[in-house]
C-alpha cells in the first residue's frame, strides 16, 4: 500500500500542520456545537478528505460526538483508514456526479434516516465541479436539512462554490505544510519504515512535493521503492527527481558574482551535456537566488525555517552573499523569472537559457533602475571595472564648403596664400637659427620676427594665380 494511504491520519490529533482547523473542530465536537454543513478548502493533498472522514468518524462514534474516537466500536472500525466503510457515510465525486440529476437523486436519498449511525454524512469531494443547477437543487436541503443530515464539501477552489451554499457552511481553509514540519513528518515515516535516507535528500523531496503531504509522500515512496541496502543516496535521488546538481548551481552563482562569462556558459554546457532540462536548471537557479535573498535580508533564516539546506551548503551560500549585493540578486531573480515565462512552449530552451545568462552578465545594456543599482554595486566592489584604452582618433580636416561665391573664393585663396607664406617664413627662420652665435640665442627669436616679412617676397611668385 502507498505511504500516503498507510499513514493516513485516523484522528484530528494525527493531522500534521493543520492545527488552525483541527483545534476549532475538536472543541466544537467536544462541546456539541455541530453544524449541518462544512466547507473544507485548500491545495491538493493537504488532508481535506481525510479530515472529512475523521469528522464523520467522530460524529458517529459510540462515545461521540467526540474529538477522540474510541477506535473499537463498529462505526470507528468501519470508518478507520483502510476500513470497509459505512452505509451512512457517503462519498461523492462531484467531477462525475455534479449534474442536476445527480444532485436531485442525492437530495431524495438524504431524507432517509440513518441505518445504524447517529448521523448521515454526505462528503462531496471536488465540490467546485458541481454545476449551478446542481447547487440550486441542493440549496433548500442544505439550508434546512433534517436533524440527522450533515454535508461536508471539499474543494480546491472555494470561490467557484455557489455563494448561497458557501454562506450556509462553516468554512475551514487548509494550508500547505512548512518545510520544517514536512521534514519532521518525512523523518518520522522513514524511521517507522526502517530505511536510511541521506539528510541531503529531504530538501529535494520537500521542494518537489511543493508543501503537499500527499505529493511529498508519493515522491518519498518512489525513492524508498528503489533504495538499496545502504538506503536512499543523494546521487540516486538527484538522478531520479531530475534536479540540477548543487555544484552546478554553485558554479553559476559564483560566476555571476565575479562576472565570469566563461564559467557561467561552461556551467550551462555541463547542464546540457548531463541531459538536464534547461528549464529545470532555471527553476533551481531561481530557488537558489531566492534563498540568497532571504539569507541576506534575514541572517537567521535557516534557524527560522525560511531556508532549507544542509550545513555545508549554508556556509557556501553565506560566502556568496558577501560578493553579491541585494540589487544584483534582485535583478538576477527578475531576469530568470522572465526567462522561465519565455521558455514555456519554446523549441530551443537552451538558446533562451544562454540569452538569459548574457542578460545577467551585461547590466550596462539595460536602462532600468535595477541595472543601474547593480552597476553601482559593481563599481563599489571593484568587479568588472577594468576598461580597455581606446586610441584617440586623429583630427580630421574641416570639410570645404560645396558651394562658394566668387568673392568668398578670392578671400579663401588669399588666406591660403598668406598661410603658405607664413609657413615658408617659419621654415626659413628655423634654418637660420643654428648658424647664430650662442650668446645671441635668446635674442634670435625676437629679431627674427620682424625679418620674416622681408624674407617673404621670394616665394610669392610661386603662389597659384587666382
């Protein structure tokens, strides 16, 4: 038998992580304040149907209504996990019995008194699948039922239940389990099964289960089925669940911290060569970034249960947040989140993964605030501040005008001739300077200045005619 069926809770005390529901229900049963309709809502695999069965068992116990069924009477034995069931406790799947004809038949059967129990309990699972016409057919009997009749609606989407029905029920919302609570449950079950599980395996199972006890137990059941004499090893769980190796995630994060493109794209190459899904790698990288953000904002996040990781991995993560600032981590997380949306349904996920890595490495190509803050953090930490010297461009001559009037052309030619004469005079003055005595060297530049116009006439005939 599957683990989630073997370890199905039999009383409200056995329900794990739902104290906000089980405690009020237990007090109501002990005080005798029984309502005629209940609505259990929450994500899948959180114990809604199991709690509905426990409620029916507690109501029909010989010592009941009580929050602690005796477990020995006929009703308790019949309604126990794995029991044969009771004629007066009827479970209906609204996914296949949600039409108006099915609800009319249920309404007609509900008026009959219980055969051997105190209450007749109708458990309607997946109640959001009941049509509006079906809910309207049930409305009158749910509003004013006989004294022996109790309805329990279980659904994952309570907003789809007809408001008139929902307003006549006691609504109890179920929640996903926190990682520390889930780990305690998994360790207790592994201890009962007598199987050794590596400590690094529990975070993988908890993340794959998503906080649902039933999903987590199904994954653990699969790992236990393939365990050898040494138990469940980390490498085997890693390969079976398809999770990216922690070493590759560490390499990618360290490459982002040092702005090392070769190391980052090398990690992507290893991911593809190992046969991992690029989208899965992006999901695992986003989870690591989330853990780093929490560790940076809450130093004792691991003690509070906000971050679930082994001790050596926590030490590496604390070293990574020393080189990555909050702006960089936030920008990386936003880029990876956007890339995950783009990867959905694409034919080339590796290409999008590499483009995502390029975006994270180049904050200068973006003009948003996150990229600006990341560039400031890099300047403060000295990462990626080396620049390549750019040679200065030679001065380009000013382009000549395309259209010139005759008067302007004559002035331009005269200016050009005067410039050439000045240049020739300067060259002649430089040629005469070495011949002068050393004592008169300081006076030579001042004396040569008035001589320049006298030396100018010889080259004048060589000037072009206008």
